[in-house]
C-alpha cells in the first residue's frame, strides 16, 4: 500500500484487489486548534458495510470527507482501494472518485437542473458520450424507481424523492464504495424505510462496500437485521437472532472511535456510553 499513481487502463478499485475498500491509519484532524477526530484507525473490508454512529458534531461528516479525499487529515494515512488518498493531489483523485459514490447530507441537488441532468452531472463533466450518459442515468433512476421523473426539477419532487435522486446520482458511475451521510435525515419513518431499502439493495444486490451515517437507531438495526430479497424486491428479516455478518458498527465519541465491531458485540457491550447511547 502507499500507491498514489492511478494507471489509466485498470479500474482503480481493481488495481489492488488485496487492499480493503477503506483503511484509516492513526488519522487525526482538527479545525482552528480544536481536535475533531483523534487517532482513528479501522478497516472496511470489500463488500462490507459499517454503520457510523455518534452524537451531532462528533465528526461523522468529516470522517466521510476524509475518506473520499475532500479533506486531508492533519496526521495519519487514509487508503481507498489501496490508494493513499491522504497523499494524493486533487486532480489525481478524480478517477478514484468514480469508484466512490457519495450521498451528501441533505442530498444537495442543483435546483436549476432536471433530474436527468442532476444524475448525469458528473458523467457530463467527464465528457462521457451522450447515449452512454442516457443509459447510465436511466439505469440509476430505475434503481431508485424514479425513471418517470427524468424531466422534472427537484422542486417538483417530495423530500423523499429528492433523496432518492441523490442516491441515483451517487450510484450512476456504478461505484464499488458508497458513502451515505445521513440519507434518512429529516424524513418521516415510512420514507426512511424506503431509503434504507435502497441502501440495503446496493449492499446485497450490487455488493458495494459502504459507510452509512445515521442518527436513527431504527434505521441502523433495520440494516443489521434484514437483507434485500431480489425475488420480492423488498427487505426481508433475517432469521431470529441473526444479523448480517458483513454489516458492523463504528461509533465515535469525543473524537475517538469507541466501537468497531459486530452488531451482537455492540448490543452486548458493557460500555456505559454505548449503553446510554443505544437506550
Ligand atoms: N470545514 C470545516 N471548518 C471548520 N470546522 C469544521 C469544518 N467541518 C467540520 N467542522 C467542525 O468539525 C466538527 C465535526 O463536524 P461534523 O463532521 O459535521 O459533525 P457530525 O458528526 O454532526 O457530522 C464540528 O465541530 C464542526 O463545526
Ligand atoms: Mg454530519
């Protein structure tokens, strides 16, 4: 590991198949002298999902931005598919970002662009041919079951539909890693369940690696205790007392990663902060 050069003929995600999707090594970052993340280390193995929990302001969004190279840590190293993103120049990160889909907090669509142009925005920037863009955009919108909204503007859609468009935009480049920042924030429980279903479908049907930030414990435990059934096209509960083995939890508290483990270990933890947080 430690490679920062991307060769044009190999997909970045396939260049180092032995490397985890994400590796943080002793990552610290602060702003204006105030530490935010302190000595964070963890691996996200390929195909795995981690639910990232922690109080507001603890640094969850910062962690995702460090993971996709938008922010450089003050110290420590960050690898994505074996590439050291913490040491790469911005322009060298572009090809790698095609392998990373990001759903930003609040979705953040362009109000003046149609759904089609919002979802295809990055492909257009990269000069992908028009018919290929149409194909990808239609496929991504079909994934979120919004192919009928191609010519609508964000203002004509409900909050839940806008969030689904943001997910379509994140997966339009068929990324092998998706970072979701509070994808259900501000949504009602029924709409949230629809969104969680899409996150689960990416995980179970497309086998993407992912980090999912959420404040909603019911969303977290839905992801841990269900799988997406392609036959019925919906979430189905796992058998009693089973949890998805590829889905685990990361918990941040006061700048530190206080938990990195499985769902059963989280539920059984004796840590006073975790018990309080989960109650
Ligand atoms: N670009 C920035 N400049 C200065 N401070 C920032 C910046 N981004 C985040 N912060 C601060 O870092 C802390 C963590 O923020 P954030 O990651 O957004 O928390 P959350 O866990 O709620 O997502 C907050 O105190 C926030 O004000
Ligand atoms: Mg945040």
